[in-house]
């Protein structure tokens, strides 16, 4: 890998590129680099937006991004969405906005979106993790310092809690049947998507109540380790399994125990009863299926 350019070098490159191009009228940034609560490291993306007079020249001349360095790989998500019709329901209008995700040979990554002024006016205030880097025409509204409050864990309603518990316990029957039928991909998919999604949601609520709903657990729970006790985080790691069914069953029952512990705490915070009957029913079913597999 090439010697990694410093944060200052990348910022200087971004700002100078904008200053030297009359089509670029403003630059702002959002994402983790604007978040004061996120530990800084060299792997953070530069999430940059250029407000431009028009987009089509940039889109048609794809080589213009080489001004930022030698890319190892580039993704153009708007193009992919429109080309596949399967990755997203939105038909993107390239004349209004376009995005490049760029990983360079020195390890830096820049996620760059270009958008016309009308798009900036529409979306600029949506993300409170926004920092203005350049405004040639003083067209951007004044905003307070970046805050991640929009990403803080939200307190659940009673019905959200009930639905989460039911979905977690119910969908475990599909995981068990997948194992019994030796349908590993299906069982893993059900467990690591639907079941884990509910499991992680309950952990987030548990963390939220413990911290006054003033923290973020991060995308996909990446900050769980920061907020769970060592004992709970060790248990959480054990909810992951390899392809061996014995290990899979151990992971499932560990997840059940951890879910029960966090769900009971959240129920107490919400002052509502925990549905012990649906847990008992599913644990009985899981044990029956596991015994059939022996």
C-alpha cells in the first residue's frame, strides 16, 4: 500500500479541487468525521458533498475523479440502482445528483456526492452531522455545530417492544427447521438477518435506557462493546456461529438467554409485563427439534 495521505492532505485536496473549479460552488461534509463522539482513526471515510452548477459533465467524464488519487475500486450506487432495478426502488435523476464511493491505493476513502443547488436546499438541513467546508456564494444556511443526536437510540413504545419480542421468538422456529432439514443457508439467513435484527434492537433499547437515550450504538451495533458489560459482550460474541450445527445450536441458546436478560430489563423500564409464555413455548420447541437432530 502507498504511504497513506494525512487527513489534512485529503482536506486540502478536496478544498483546492473545489476552489479551482467554477462549477463547484460549495462543499460540506457529514458522517463520522464530523461526529465529536466517534473515536478518530485512519479508516474513517471522508463523506463529502459538492454543490455544483450542473452534474452531467462530471457524470460523463468519469476520469475527473482521478484528481483525488489512484482508485483501487469505485462504486457508483446511483448508477447501480438504475441499472439493476433490484437494489433500490428509486429512479435516480443524474442531472440533479450523483455519487461516487472511492477507495484509493493509499487506503483513504472518499464518498463524494455532487448535487445541484436545488438538491442542497432540499436536503442540507436533514443531517445534523453536517459541517460546511466551503461556500463561495454564501448560499448555505447557518447551522449549529455537528451533533449525532438524530442517531441516538430511540425509546420504544409498548407495541414496538411487544412486536420485537414476538418476532424474535417466532422466527426461531424457522431457524430450527432449517437445521433439522440440513438447509444451512436458509437457517443462517433467518438467524443472522431477522432474528439477529430483533436481538440487536433489544440490546439497543437496553443500552438506551441505561444511558438516558443520549447515545448511539452505531451502525449494525458497532459500538455495543462500548456500552455492554464485559460479561454481556462476551455472551454477545458467542451468539455468532460457524457452520457446525453443534456450535449453531449453542449460539442460538446463548442468543435466547441474552435476549431474555435484556428484554426483562427493558420491560421493567417500560413498566410492562414480559411475555414469558412465548419464550417458554419456543424454548420447548427448540429443544424438541434439537433432540430430533441427535
